[in-house]
């Protein structure tokens, strides 16, 4: 069983071209990051400075966060289970 991290940004409904919820991707290969365990996903979030735990598998960034145009809150990072047999 594989796990991924869902990034959920928060924008006002009237914002032009808001960012939508998406899987966390590798910046070099642009492939979704997949993890073998929830603990591995938590370690990755911690390495990115995302350590404020909002619920058992929902996290937020630490420190100051500067909102972009149309954004009303910082994004949440949710650890989710992959549903298909291939892991994606």
C-alpha cells in the first residue's frame, strides 16, 4: 500500500486562476511523491518544515507564511492512501 501527500490551497472563489488541490510532486521529475508508510510521508513533511499537526494525518507549515494574491489561508498537507493497485 502506498501513500501520497495532498496539497490543499485556500483561495477566494472570485480569484482568477486559483491553484487547485494536487498531489505533492518531485520538483525534478514532476512525478507524484509516493511513500511506503505514513511515517515516511511524515518524515518528508518534517524535512520541508511542515510540522504543525492539525489532525492525525493533516499538517500545516510552521513560521510565517506570506499569502499570494487571492489566497485567504496557508495550504494544508494531508497524507492519503492510494486507491489503485499500481500505487497512483
